[in-house]
């Protein structure tokens, strides 16, 4: 009886170990994927920050859009 | 005796029995041994059962643990963070814009044992890296070894190298610290190279090394405007250096800090020594007239009856036997209390401090923290230099801004208390790190100071600090620099410290120029109003719409 119980327990261990190892491998794979995507996102954020830095926006505005701040003369009084 | 019943043992033939029986004769000792044996057997059986239970429990525990790992790994979403190597934290501005971050790059290695064609590879490498000379490549290809040629390759260089297709060319992953806005935040972030670190990168290294992002209190948009305007003014006035600090007077958070000249932290090897000092925190100046407003605050705080008094300035003031202080820029014989500040009178300031007294002046400046070292996490701060012997003469010099050298950050900190209702604040460059405020002055004093600062801009020496659509207040300052033990006529420091909106001050902006080129015909006392004040006006005119909370970008 004891040998039977021990055998069952040992088999359970091997089965469980197999399941857990598989699961951990799956997690590692996902971790690597997440890490790669995270790094890619960080890189894109950095690129975006650089491209939208005030200096670059100013250059783009000066060459393409030519927006300027609202001056006092631009505001028309109600009576005018 | 009956003879028949007598048995003659001689005639009895014992029956032959093949079966032999071992008869154990047990005595009392044997019985004791037997009992012991039975007890041992029973003990062994119990031990056996117990061991079985232990082993089974242990194995079941293993199964349980394995299942626990299985289920935990399903639940924990962020488990991977513990196993991936930690990148150095980013430095961000108050709105989450990236100031400094790490990027992955590649380094070039050459294994000279695997080179297919030495001559050809050397030639192609020289074309890709024109900054490296022939001697460099000759030395590398002289020996059989595996050696690094260049760190942090650009995408273009990597493409060119891949085109060569020589097996000797190897790439290794590498990480580089980059500063997206180049010079813009150089005096705050400092830099980090493989060998040296400085400023925030050095002083808050542990925090960043643990992978924590660091939010500075500065605003990228404000910093950019301040840097641009200050650079233009530095060029226009041909000054040696310039400083601007913008602080929230209610919590001490620094929204912008620019010190020129500055440097590009992306290229530490190109940094020149004279550009590395943050003049806002690591230099101290005799500020001149910007300090005069402290005399007014001192008079208001002590409820002295001087506000209706007139001060004679016509004859000047003989401060020492060989030094006469004059107010040549004021064409009046006597001035009232307000005019001491609106017209920036040195003689009036001395006469006022004579009325107030040395002790009160000393205590007041002590209360405002002039003799305390400011603790600005992440940056180095120089101590203020107060007179060793605070006597009558020193007190008079201090009254118009001489004999006391203070750092710009210290001046801004003390000024904040004058305009924010009387609360002492600790300046900070880290977002949301401010501590509790202490009330050190009466609100009435603060209101009166603000009124006076407003008058200086509307009708005094600070007229050029006016901003369209916004009421501001402030004080101009010009001081001569010490040269060979004497105060120079040509070399001066000009400054303007202003606050806005003046009806309920929220921000202080301080502008300083070191040695701007001066037209000697111009009155010295007007010089700050002609250089630092207009720069203040341009900066505040541009940043005030951004500083309005409603215009702030929400975090995205």
C-alpha cells in the first residue's frame, strides 16, 4: 500500500514538474517579447520627444507653418 | 507393595520418533530479552510509518510548491521586471517630457584573426571613420587580437559596416545615456559618461541606478523660452555670462534654471572647464540695488515711522574718509521713502538703515536665511559670504547691496518670502518634494513690498520690465565688480528680480548679466534697468501664458 501511495506521489511530482516547467518556459518567452516591445516603445517615445522638442517644433513652424503669438494689435475691441 | 505395578525401566524400549523437537528452555532472562525484542519491533514499525508519513508529506509539499509556482506565475503580470536587467532611470520634466534617457546602441569590434583582406578592410574602415587616422588602424591590424574600434555606432555606420561583409567585423550590444535637448538642461542634469558623472546624474545616482525615473520641477517649454531669450540677450549685451531662475513662490519649485555659458552633455569630452559651473547655484555676487528692497521690508516689518520721512541726498554720503556715495542719476535735493526704491538711491538707503539700526538689519537677513546653506537636492550650492565684522560700516554697505556676496538661488529664495505673504520656502528642482512652509513675515509687510515693487516698474528704474497684458513688479540692480581690490567702473553685474502677477504673486523671475558691455556715459544705476529688465519683460511675456494652469498640458 505504502509503495503504491509513494509511486502515485512520485508520478504526480513528475507530472507537476513537467507542467510547471512548460509554463515557466512560456512565461520566459512572453517576458522576452514584452521586454522587446517595451524597449521598442521606449525608443519610439524617445524619438517622439526629440521630434517634438521646442527647438524642432520652432524650426518646423518657421519653415512650414509660420504661426506667431497673438499680439495686442490682433485683438479687435467690440467698438471697432 | 503390589509387585505388578512396579515398572522395570530396563525393559522399556523407547519408541523411535524421527521428529525432533527443539525444546527451548526459557528462563526469566530469556523472557526479558523477548519482551525487549518485541518492543524494538513495535518501535521499528512505528518509525517506519512515521518515516513514510514524512516522505509522503515532503513529496506532497513539493507538488504543492510546484503548483504554487504555476498559479503565481499566472497571476503575477510584472514578474518579468525582476528578471530583466534594470535600465538607469530617465530624467523627466514636470509634464513627463524626456530630458535624459538610455538608448541601446552597438559597439564595433574587430577580430584581426578572421580578417579576409587586411588592406581592403583597413581602407573601408578609414572611409567610414574619417576621424580616425592611419596610425590608429595600422596599430590595430598589427596584432592578432579581438579589439573594440568604436563605441555607440550610428545607424549609418552600422549599415556601411554590414555592407563590407568581413567576418572580422563583430557588433556588441551597448547602452548610451542621451540628453535629448542638448545644452538646455545641462546645468541641472549634468552628464554621465563611462568614467565621470556630474550634478543630478551624480548626486541622485543611487535613485537613478535603481531604475527610478526622476521628475524635475522644470518645464521644458519654459526652459526653452528662457534659454533662447537669455542667449539672445547675452549676445546683444556682449556679457561674459548670464543667469535666469524662475521659481514658484508658494512651493519653491524651480520652473526654469539657465546658466550661460553651458555645455552639451552628450559630448562630455568637449566640455570646457569655464562652461561647467552652474552660476545660479555655484557662484556668488555682490547684487547691488536688488538688495535695497530688503531695507523697505525691514522698515515695514518693524512698523517704523519712516514712510512719511524725507531723505536728503543732494550732498551725498561720506561713508569713509576717501569714499563719497552720490546719487548723480537723481536730480533732486531730497527724496521720500518710496523714491529711495523707485529711483534706486544709494544715499537714501544708507540714511534709512541708519534710522533702522544694525541689529535689526542683521536679525532680519538672518531670518530670511542669508546665513543658511540652501539644500537643493541634486545640485551643489555655494555658501553666501556675509561680513566677518557686521559693524556700522558693513551695515551701510549692505544697505545698497555691497559687502555681502550671495548666490542667485539664495536671493530668489529670500525674495520669495517677501512677496508670498511672508512664508519661508526651500527651493527645489525635484517635483512634489517641497516641505512645509514657515511663516516668518507679516502678510501686511509682504503686501506693502509688492506695492513698492509694482511702483518701481510702473514709474521707477524698472520701466523696461513692463509686460503687455500682465502687471509685474520688481527691482533693478547694478553693482561694480572688484578688480585688484578696487571697484571697477567698467566691469559690472546687472540684474533684475521681478514677480508676477503682482496683485497675487505666483512666480519670481531673476535675470543677471555678468560684465555686459557698457556705454560709460550711461548712469550705472540705470544699467540693470536697460539690460536685465527688458530681458525679464521678453521672458515673462512669453512664459506667462504657459504658466497659466489652464493652459498646461495634461499628462498623456
